[in-house]
């Protein structure tokens, strides 16, 4: 009983620890932008408590939206002083960064210091910490990719082991002993063990890397329907005898490659269109805010500054959203409503956040240029951080193509070389055994193609933070693996004088 109680306590403790860690990560992910909003509001003359009330409207900061709801509830319902509530929230939070921010803010107010100066210094510190955190996250992702590569090497060795067994009469020898090795084991490794391991790595990457785009559920739903349909067709080709017989002239690896590429291409095209618009918007939004800031410096009103900034011609696909904004403002549509209309089309969290902060700043700041200057400066810094981060992760995309080619070519080389060495040593290998070796190589080829397809989603997750990016990599890696298999088989079979047909 004591052991069971200790085990239960350990599970509860582990669950609470994970929950606490996840909550801290959410807080610290949103904190730099929350401090930015507080800084902009302070520079515009808004009191800290009013800033908390405005925070309740920001749906794209869900963690701090709940925090703002709790602060406002305790002030307005329970009648507590705002500073007292903030002190209590500082005591309760498990994020050291958030605790330090609230503690410093309370001290600054009580000592009569200038809130804007404190906010600006805190904002600078937090963004430096964010830069360090992004650098560490790239290092963690690099470690994960290295671990994934090691796993693939181990699997490659396992593939080679079973290819050797299937390509020689060693299988016959082992089948007569107590160390019998069945081809079913190789199928389990290729079609169950390997995909499960890859999915585990994908889930780890999912927890480490956040998507830059919000609400890709429509893309995933369409992709799921296509993948399920293609999967059903592939299973039918394998399981239904008449279809399997009709498939023989084409070949199972070819059918699987075509199916997986088709399942990936349509979602990949849709994601490409989404990514093209949103990445262009991310590139353009700092320049747009800078243009609004400079226009306001020469004395234009906030609305006229925005209209003037939207007339710039080098924003690319983002221009159509700015033209929509300009036309709505000219027709008298409120700026907040205009932002809501654009947000339905833009999925980038970075763009949404900057637009929202610009709207809040313009609405409360009037003709003051200091808040917009702060927003412009840190919007440019954040964009630079994201560009550098993606640049650091780009080499791992190349690595994915290298390991796809390596697995395909090495498996083929070992299989055919082992078969040739066996025929040199002994002539007892029958035609039936040769056909069995072909069947094994064909099934291993399918397993390699499937593994490379799954690896595409791992690469998409670590490179761009979402599975939508994985469809293009999945299609490319699948085609790369298939072409590598065909090229290596044709080259080596020609060298050895082996006919791989049929």
C-alpha cells in the first residue's frame, strides 16, 4: 500500500510540475509583448490599471487576458487596491520574469518614479532575455534534430541487418534453428516501430516550437480528408487481390510514392499561398509602422498618417490589405473595426499583435509620436530576431534530404551487394529465394518512402513551427527517397547484371 501511495503521489507531483512548467512558458512567451503594451500605454498617458482593462480585449494574448480579468475582478468586485492586487499576483505566479516585472513596477510607483522610464528599461531587458531564449531554443532544436538523425542511423542499421538476412540463405539457416527470424519482424520495424518513433519526435518538436500562424485548422481538416482517402486507396491496393494483381506492372513503391505525393501536394499548395501572404506581411509590418510614425511626426493626424503609409508600393501581397484599410478609413470605418476586418485574413500572430498595438496606441495616444516610435523600434527588433532564427534552422532542412538519400542508397547497396557475394560463394540460392529478396527489398523501399514522408512533418515543425509547412517537405522528401532508390537500384543492378524487373 505504501508503495502504491508513493507511486500515486509521484504521478500527481509530476503532473503538477508539468502543468506549472507549461503555465510559466505561456506567461514568459507573452510577457515581452505585454510589457510592450504597458510601455505604449504609459507613454500615451494611460494609467496602469486602465492598461489592465484594455488587456482584457486582446484575444491573441490569452494567458494575460485571463490575468487581466482576475486583476480587474479583484479591484472592481472585491474593492482591492490595484497595486495590492499586482503584489498578490506577483506572489502567486511561478514565472520569475513576471514576478520581477510586477515587483519593479510596484516599487517604481510607490517611490514616485517615472513609470515610462521604468517600462522602457524593463522592455529593453526583457527583449534581450527573449533574444537569449530564442538562441537557446535553436540549440535545443539542434539537439533534437541530432537525436532524430541518430535514431534514423540506428534504424538504417536495422534495415541493413534484415536486408542481409532476406538477401541470403542465412534466413533459411536461421529458420531451422531456435533463432528464427520472420519477415514479419522487418515489416513491424518499417511500418509500425519507425513511424511511432518519428511521431514521438514530432510531438517533442511540437512542444518546443510555436507556430507563427494562427488558425490553420481549415488546412488540417482538408489535408486529413485527403490523407485518409489516399490511405484507404493504398490499403485497398495491398489487401484486395485483384487490385494487387493489377498493380504489379506499376509496382508498390511507385503506387505509394504517387499516393503520398498527391496527399501532400494539395495541402502544400494551400499552405504556400497562406505563407506567402503572411510572411510578406511580417516583412512589411515594421516598415508600415515606421511609415505611420514618420508621417505623424510631420503633423498629420493618426488616420491620415495611416492613409499616407498605405500608399507605399513595395509591400507586395500585403498591399491589398493596406488598400482595404485605406478605403475603409476613407469611408469613415473606425480604425478598430478596420483592424478586425483585416485580422480575418491575416494569420500571422506577429502581424496581428503589431496591428493591435498600433490601433491601441493611435486611439489613446492621439498625436503623440513617442508610443509609435517605441512600437516601431521593437517591431523591427522582433522581426530581426525571427529572421535570424529561421536562418539558423535552415541547414537542418538540407540535412533531411541528406539522410533520405543515405537511407535509400545504403539499403539498396547492402541488399544487392550481399546477394551478389552470396551467389559467388554458393550456387544453392534458388530462384525462389531471389524473388523473396526482391519482395523484401520492395517492402523496405515502401518503408523508407513512408519514413521520409513522415520526416517531412518533423522538418516542417522545427523549421516553421507548424505542420502545414511539413506538407511541402513531405512531398519533396518522398520524391527524393523514391528517386534515390530507383537510381541506386538501376545503377547497381546494371553493374552486377541483375534484372530487377518484376
